[in-house]
């Protein structure tokens, strides 16, 4: 170390040493500035500036070394080998160029360190080629230990300088240039100290040696070029900074117009932020400048964010307030380079909206209970829990008895209040872990969790029935409804959610058919009945399409003469596998499924077409269901059937029951009036079973009434039945109506009916319902008799 100090202080011109140091600093600054500008440029311009930076770097190292040699005072004649001197410059430029090319885009520190060692090696080659070009009139000896220390030390410094130059932190990057200058100094003065010159009078300089006086102007020219380059680099830097400030100002002005928070960042440091972000964090303008992103977005590695891909995060304000946000990272041109811009979107309103939507999607708007979708999700969760923990549970389905009556008579508003109060009572009836949901209308479902035994289901159902059965006080009125409950237990009655709900529904249906206000648990027999009903429904639809039905006729005879005066058309279904299916099985199903409409039309058309070929004094009677009567086109349908068959209107009777009259009296009266106007006769079937039949006789235009067979069965022995039948006959006769007694099966019943004054008799005593051919044969035989 002492020898280096002596060499520096005693063997060198101090002014030239300072000049070498200044040249090195200026050259390094100029090279870095031009290289930075090259990084900001694009295309051919970037290539030219990058080449200029490499040449400038080589010239910097060469000029620094040459000025150092010129500053050396060997105490004897000295000169320079022009070829080695030029070679040293070329080696410096080539080595630096290769090192820079390898360093572009390189982020791994180890690789950058090795590239720095390569750079140092090229400058070391420059140095020692330069020393080899230094010729003196004497001998040259070297100090190997000093060389062994100075060269590795300088290479290490070059490697570290290259590592810190590529770091993200600006303060570390700024240390790169001083380290390079220091490395060059260690390499030069270490090499110069290791070289010992001894004057030898017998030696002279070779003829081609260039004296220092000649080489000095060349070095001075290169140094002046480096100085000019430094000035250019300074100007470019100032221009870039001014442009960056202008771009930042424009960007901030534009960013302030954005609703989203925007932050322009340099690595982890915020350089500027818009007012939206400042308002979001409740800070003053400019207060975010210089803040670290990691403090505002903890746990989010911003540098690792994929570009233009949103991520969820939490924004932490100065007051500790945490705001849920979505962050989008993007690179935007700013000045001559790219800047990282973070878009930060406040998610509080969106999350609140999503929460409301989720609540609406999974809650019943009227009662606030879980809705059908939410209930099925909870049920699926319990199914999974059962499979994992073997916890039994039950599904109860219930609806309100007489709710439709409340809705129709008291109004839907009061019905809604009733549903809300029902929901409150249901929640009061449940256990801590049970859940109640509204499936729709007046139907509710209960999920009873963790069953110790099946009996607790019946206990809960009884509690529900008892609570709902209590009167409700609504708007000053006492409202009485009830509840029917069906239940299915998992896993005994099924384990799939849809299967459990379906089986509980079947149990509920059984409870309602057994008298309402009751509880029933699922029974596999119920499922078998449902399957049979579904099969029958499918067959019924096919039968209508394939016309598997037949029309049978039951004669009606005059009570006095015994002559056939009419026949009632009765539909029969001849199933290809089951044979004749009872009307009691398929007629209610057809009415329930809506198939009674097409079936009834077919019976009407067929009966009219076949009756047109009967003797003209025999009429045909066709039954109409309430569903058919609700069809506004009924009168037109009847007229079309008459027109197509050629049957006169006075030979057609349409039989209706009291159920038709209950639906809509005004519309029914209008339809009956249209049918009477067409010449068709109207008959009331099953008379005497309704509570208001007498008022119907007064109001509606009936031509005939048929005494229900329930009164005829006890004739003539039952005095009450006999009195009712006589009263009906007397009343009908006084009103000018034809009276038919149906269900007559004995001669005594026939004799009583005739003696009481009825007009027609129908029943098994006369004949069972007959297929068309047998009916025609029966008519022929009866007419002949």
C-alpha cells in the first residue's frame, strides 16, 4: 500500500492525475447518460445511441489510462508503441461492447457479477496492453504479489459495480458509477506501482516509438470528445427530466379526471397519484408522493402482478382504515421511457351491491326467510355433512289450510301479512339449529338438524300445527287457518336433496287428503301410488292421441210407457294392456291434468255423430265438466259438433253439475243462455246434493233436473228419502221441468218413481251402459216390444 502511495505522490504529475480522474468521471457520466437515452429511444435511434455509449465507454477507459501514463515520470526517455496503443483502445471498446450486450435485460445478480468481471477483464487488458506500449530507455520488472492483489481486487469491484447498476433501487444504481471509477483507479495505480523501470544507458528507444508530445494531443482530443459527450448527455438528461415532468403533469391532469384511483410508481415508490386515490385515503394533495406501495397495499407484490390482470387487495389508509380494492398494473409511456401505473378501484359499493343481490337471490322478499334455492343449498350441505359425520336430519314440508279462501275473501294484502306472521311463528317453533324457508305461495319447508330419534320430528310437526292453528289477529280481524305437515327423514326416506323434498311433498299430500291439520311421514306406498298415477297420466295422454276411448250409452225410459226417450253418453277407456279402465280412475285425473277438455270434445263430437243415426225420438245426453264450462268457446264448440254430425239441436242435452255453477255465476249464466238460444237442452245432474240448488233453479234456465241416486237407493222403505224425492218431483213439475230419477235398480224403486210423477227413469233396472252396437240392438228390441 505504501508503494502505491509513493508511486502516486512521487512518480506522477499531480495535475495530470487530476485530469485523468476528471476525464474518467466525465466519460463515465457521459457514457451512462447516453446509455440511458438509448434505453429511452426506439428503433434505429436506440441502436445508434447504444453504439455511441459503448464507444464512449471504451474511450473513457483508454483516455483515463493514457493520461495516467502521460502523468508518469520514469526519469528516463519514454515513448509509446503506436500499434499496441491502438490495439488497447480497440480491446477496450470490444470488451465493453460485449459486456453491455450481455447485460441488457439481465436481472440475475450472479450473471451481472460475471458480466462485470468480464468488463473488468477487458479494461485490465486495455491497461496492461497500454503499459506494454509504454517504451523506456531501460529495463522493466514486475511485482507479482502486487499484481495478484490489484487485478482481482479491481475485477471484484467491477463485478459489484455491475450488480448495483442493475438494481431496482435508485440509490443503489447511483453507486454504480463511482465504483467503476474506483475500480479503474485501483487497476491503473496498482499496475503502475507493480512496474519497476531501470535506466540503461546502452538501451535506446526503438525508431517507431511515438514521443509523449505527439500522443498527448490525441489523448486530449479524445478527452475533449468525452467532455462534449458528457455535455450532450447532460442535455439529454435534462430534456428527459423536463419531458418526464411535463408528462407527469399531463398524466396527473388526466388521472384526476378518472374515477378510479391512479398511482404512477417507480418500483415500490409512488411518484404521483390522482385526486381519486388521495380522496380514497383521505390525504392532502401530493401527500402520497414518495410513499411506498407496500405500506398502502400490504401483502400484495406489485412487481409480480401480471400486467393488465386485476387482483383483489386491501388498501390501508393513514388512519388504519382498510378498503377492499381491485388493483390493475400497467406500463405506460412517460417521457422517453415506461412507467408503472396502478389503477386502484374501490370495491365497497360493488361488494355491498353483491351482498344485496345475494340476499335477494337467496332470501324470500316477503318474509325474509331463505328461499327455495337457499334451502336446497342448505339441504345439500346437510347431505354432505351426513355422509361425513353420519348426522341424521329431517325435511318437513307444510302449507296453510284455507289460505286461498283468506286470499280470495280478505285480499292479497292481508294474505301477505298472514304469511309474514306465519313465518314468525314457524321460527319460534324451531330448535336452535333448525332452518325454515318459504318455497313459494303458502308452502314452507323446515330442515330439522341432528335428530336423536324419529319421534322428535313428530313433536316438531305437532308444535307447528298447534302454533299455526291459533287464530291470527290481522288488522282487527281474527283469521283462522291451519297447517298440514309432511316429513321425510334422512337417510331412511332418501339421502338426495331432491328425493327428500319430493318424499316430504308426498307425505304432505297424504296429510291433506286425510283431513288437513295433520302430520304424515313419508311411506313408500305413497311413492308407489304417485308412480302409478304418473304412469296412468302418460297412458291417458297417449290414449287421447290414439283414440283408445269408446262411448257407451245408458238408456232413459219414459216412466209411464217404458219407451226409450234418451240415452246418456258415458266415456269408456279400453286400455291395450289393462282392458277397460274405470271412469272413477281416469276422469278425475283428466280433470286435474287439463286433459278433460280434449277428451270431452271428442265425446261430444262422437255422441252427436252416432246419435244422428238413431230413431228421431231418442235424444242424447252428454256430460260437461266444470273445466269444459270455463272455456269461453263452449257454445261454438257445441254448434260445430251439431253442424258436423247433422244432429238437430233439440235432440242434444248437456248435463252439468252444481260445481259448474260455483265458479263464476255471471259467465255461466251467459254461456247457458247462448246454449239455450241454440236450441240445446240443459240438465242439472246430481240434483239435491248442493247447498244452494233451489236458488240455481230459480236463476238458471234448466230444462231438466236429475234426482241424485243417493236418494233413490233407500226407496221406497226410507221415509225421509221418499219425502225428498217426492218434493223434488213436485217442485220440478211446478217449474215446468222434466224430472229424471237415476240409479233405479229395483222394480219397487221404479214403481215409486212413476207413482210420484217423475218423467224418466234411468238405472240398471232398465239397462247398464252399453257399447253402441248393443245399445242399438237394445233399442230395436225395446221398440219391437
